């Protein structure tokens, strides 16, 4: 109460500072709006790259070759044992095959096969072949929007 009894004390500057604090919060806000202008050719190129990357097969490890029931049992066992959901079953007449991994170089595959062969001694590394056809692709520029 000492401030209120002081004759030099004025509420006017305090009141103005208080108003300034309250209303200044909106002065420094940002909208958070981002506008990206991209060429449509770039978008098409990115889509083609994604598709090509998903189609290109690198080194894989085959851990099983046999009947369908055995393949399903083996893949379930592998997924539980190694906590790896990337294992797939492929059918190549007359057998089902279990392929694991997608290794970019032989060294990575060799590291993994040392561990896998403890449980699956017939496992081996291979590189699947797949042809990719780019002839039907076009990268024409669309008209400006």
C-alpha cells in the first residue's frame, strides 16, 4: 500500500505498459502458411524414381525352398525368431521360396547370412533379375497453371 499513498506514483504508465503487453502478442505472430511452386516435370520424375527404386532388386538371401505348408511355417518361424517383417514367399514352379532382406551390396548380405545360417544352413545369397521398361514413360511439361 506504500505505492498507492506515494504522491509521485501514477497508474497511467503501468496501465499503458499492461495494455501494450496484452495487445502486442498479435503483432509478432506468423501465419504458418507455406507455398511451394514446383515444376510438374519434377513431380513426375520423383514418381518415376520411387517406382524404379521399388522395382530394383538388390542382393537377397533365400532361406527356404519347398512346399507351401513348409514355407508358411518357416516364414512364421523366421519372423518370430528374427523380428523381421520383410521376409516374402515367392512361388516359382514347383516350389515356394522364402527370400529375406534387400541388401545394397554383397558385404551387407554376407554379414547377415552368417547369422541366418545358424538356423537355416541351406541359405544362400543371390541377386534377382528384373527388367524395367522405360519406353512408355514421357516427361512432357504441362502447360502453366
